[in-house]
């Protein structure tokens, strides 16, 4: 089975696996208006990067879930290194059937996962996020989108480049998804994807780690996949956008 693009980049050493990079994530975090004692759920927490940053900065209580056991093991190591075991708990769970009661969380964060789901599963996941949010709570999401509905060939090329059958939505369709679920207020920003642009990689990873990723990427065993992804995101992929959305229950 072909390796998924996000797993491949993580193996090369990439820590930020979000379409809009650190800039979009930072905008989302500002919308969260975090303060100590808040209950936060991060869906698809991966290696725990965002959860660790939030716990350090705001002293919020975070539950992180993911289906990937290896990612959760890495998250647990990273949390322990950061001495944040009292603030962050991670567990294996399915976004489509969250194991939490209604009205449990002040914030739900879900970056770069809804894009991966078929449309009916997207709706199911968002309904689950709405269910576990407290009244007035916020859903913070970050996904792949586009402005031109004629990008059929680009979407096909994206799926081929990252070995995942992703289904990004048109910008207005993303916002409609959250509104139709019942969220009262939906605000968003959008821009060019930075996942593998040279400038975006330096902004997200810093110069030393960008150089490490590039060195790993050009190794013989990694070169074909790295070249395929790098070429796509810096040519056809420029027609795709990131969208960051904050939706209030």
C-alpha cells in the first residue's frame, strides 16, 4: 500500500502538516480566545504539536484523539518531554463516534482531517463536534479548498500526489457544511497553501529543520515521492487554497 503524503512528510521530519501552515493555525488559535481551565478537544492530534503549544501558552486542559497508533505514541513521548502530562491526555478514538458526553468541551480543534473524508463522513464528523461542544463553544478547522469549481484535474493530481483519496470542498461549501449543522456564526480566512512551498516550509519549520527535511527528501529511497509532491504543490497545486474556519455553537 502506497504511503500517504502526510505520513511521508512526517517521516522526513516535518512537524507541521497543515495546508495553510503556522499562519493559518495561529489565526485559528486567536479565534479560540483560550484561557486557563478551558476544556479542549483536538481531533486528529497527530504528534501533539498544536496541543503542546496550546497547553504551554494557555494552561488549558486538552484531550487529543487520533486513529493512528504510531502518531499517538509519538504524541505521548512529546508530551512527556514537555512535562505536560497533567494538561494533555491522548487516546485512540474515532471522530465519527466520539466517546464523550454532549456539551463536554469549550473548543474542538480539527486541522487537515475533514478534507480526507467523503462528504457524508464530513457531515457526520461535524455533527459529532457540534454535539460535544458546550453552548457558545467554538469549532476550529483548517482544510484544503479552492476558488474555481473547474479544478477537477488539479484535484485528481492532488490525490495522485499524496496517495490519499481526498475530497476538498469549494470555499462556500465548507462554510455551508458548518451552517447546516447548526453553528450560529461561521467566520473564515483563506489563502495559498504553504505545505511544500520553500517560503512556507521555512516559516513553518525554521531553516535547520527545513534543511533536514530536504536532505531526507533527496535520499534515494525518498526521492521519487518527494519530487512528485514538491512538483505538484509548486505547480498545479497553486490553484488550491487553504481555508481556516471558526464556527460558534
